[in-house]
C-alpha cells in the first residue's frame, strides 16, 4: 500500500480549519479495524503527502518504478491512495505503463476523515479486498470508489463533491463490492504496456468554446510538444481555427478528442470546415473513445518515450476503441 496524500489523508492544518494532506498509511489503516477479517499481509510505504492537483508525471514515473519493484519483490497486489481530483489521469498513466497481471488498485475519499461519515475507510478496505482478490489479476489499473470498481481507461470524476462522484461514462463499472466480496462484471481487454520515456514534455489541452477566435492558440501552442483539442460534439471546432490546427498538426502531434464527456470522435459524418472529417484529413489524430484527459496522458507517455507520428497514430487507434470483453 502506497500513499500519495489526497482528501483520504487530510486533517485540519490551517488556521481556518481547512484540511491538508498530513496522514500516513498507519493512520488510514487504524480507521479500518475490519481489515483484521481480510487475509492479507500488508506492507506500507508513505510515498508522498500531496493534494492530487500537485501530482505530476515525474511523481507518477517514480511511483510506477516503486510499484514495479514491489511486484518484482513478490507483492500480489498494490493499493495506492491519493486525491480524487486527478485519479482518472494517474490511474490511466499506471494502467498504460506497468505490465503484468498484478492488480493495481487506486482509491481515495470525497469526505475527509474529520467529517461525519468519511468514505475513505470503506473505500480503502474495498480497495485492499480487490487488490487481494485473484479475480482482479489481469484487469490493469482500477479505481475503487463507493463500492464500485472502474477500469482506469474509462473512469471519470464526474461530480465535484458527491461521494458517488466516479463514473465510467463510456462503459460501466467493471465490478462491485457486494457483501464484502469483489464481484467482477466485465474484463477490459489487456493493453500491452508502453515504455516510460524520460523526455520532459509539455502537452497542451484546449477546449473548443463558443465563438472562440483562437487568437491565443498560436503563442500557447509554441510552448508545447503536442496538443489535445477537445472539440465540440463528435470532434468539431470553429472553421476559423482550421488553418492554424493544420499548420500545428504538420509540426507536432495534435490529437482530436471530444469535450462532451462521453462517446467517440466521429470519422466520416460531417464534412464542413472544422468538422471531424476536415480535421482528420489535415493530420489530427483521432482519440476515439478516449476523453481529452486520458488522451493527454497517452500523448505524454508516447512523446516522453520519443514515439514518432506513426507510432502515436497507431497507439491512439489501439487505445481509442472500447475494450471491455
Ligand atoms: N477528494 C479529494 O481527494 C480532492 C482533493 N482536492 C485531492 O484531489 O487531493
């Protein structure tokens, strides 16, 4: 069990009583005496105490290395606790860069430990149960929240405060915790792991918005090694952005996703300037069902490893399909 911080580990730490991440793994485990009923030999590692908006790719690469070391040393399952704000991205990073069958289970909390009915203890207990369950082998990285198990490739934080904040809009939870047991509903198709490169990258993300003239896009794009465009609907932008996106797509990878929150980028429906067909014909790469945030994680991983255009296009083709069996 590795801890990264987040609300699950927060207690009042400022004069106003606002919470900050301070608790260690031992504190989190003290809140779940029921763990005694689970047949598991747990070792803990206090890795970071961060609010999750402060987690970056450097921290995640380090975490992935530690996880691989633990697996090589014989761990049957890994649990990571962290803040929920970025768990949809960090889980996908681990999912895509760590190979093998060992379950990697991430969890957090929406209500901090000093609130009434904090959800962290139940989430952590469920996460440990899933990580220890042989049925979880080969699922890749999963996120366990509120008695639901979500595949990293689909999970979204869909509400800012609800304890039921996590959904898989393009699929469904792949399992549930029922009467303390892990019930598996579907198995995401395994994705071969991608190498974790060491290049520093800056991947920008831009959301299409009503009436945007895009005047700021050129100076913004200059500072990036790649871009994700979260287009309207099935992958559309205002026509006046097209010449610049074409120029950018000639110079660096530009991935087209949808800002809607679910559903794929289209391929061949609309033909007007700024439509998905127009943009794809100008070299933008189709993110398929990957939402813009996961598309950005994938593009980071590929660019950090020095992947070329063909490799990037192929990786998005493979990753953008719905992969539940
Ligand atoms: N519920 C949470 O964990 C939110 C917190 N701001 C974090 O992501 O660190």
